[in-house]
């Protein structure tokens, strides 16, 4: 028997509802998506202000960089909703 891992949930966590935990991940998804959208809009603004001479590679890198965190944040919410909220 492994004594390093706790066998029960701490008492202070019993008062936190499962829906609250899932709502946290849901809100974090929107926060990450908002900042990703803001960065993409700033890149588009840079392209418009520079009259298309530069910035397309920056826009492409920003989109690729923010796809992973946005998908990850949504995945964490879906995982939470399926594992915690779907229990009878």
C-alpha cells in the first residue's frame, strides 16, 4: 500500500461543488479564447497599418500559437463535464 498518496479527499474540498469546478474550466476557456482573439486582432491591425508589407507571418504564428491553449482549455471543460457532471 502506497502511503504517499492521500486516500481520501481533503475535508476543505468537500464543500466545493462539482459544478463549480467545471464552471471554472468553462470560464477559463473563454478567458483564453478572448486573449487569443485579442492577439489576432492586434496582428490584423498591424497588417492594416503597415499596408500589407509585413505581418502575415506574425498572424500565422499567432494563430498557430493560440490554437493549442484554446483547444486545451475547452478539452479540460469537456473532460470535467463528462467525468464529474455526468455521474448519477
